[in-house]
C-alpha cells in the first residue's frame, strides 16, 4: 500500500512527486527481475539499473 499526505507545502509536493515516480518503478523492477518480458522491455527502455538483469541480448548469451 501507499499513503501520501498532501498538505499543500512545497516539501509535500516534492515528496509526492518522488513517491508517485518510485512506487510504480519498484513494481516494474520487481517484475523485470522475475523475467516478465514486458517489464524487462520497459526497464531497458527507461534505463533502470537492475543488477540481476542482463543489459542486452549479447550479455545474456555470454552468461
């Protein structure tokens, strides 16, 4: 779950922005790590750094 308090301050605005960016990103990273092809493609396109994920097909065949 996710809880966000929006009180109108610039500090809250910054935190909300980070939360709404990072929370879905963690889901993509988790699914990419599990090997789901769509999530792997999204992670590569978005240039996520996921250590367990080969960066390219060439790197995958080298392992």
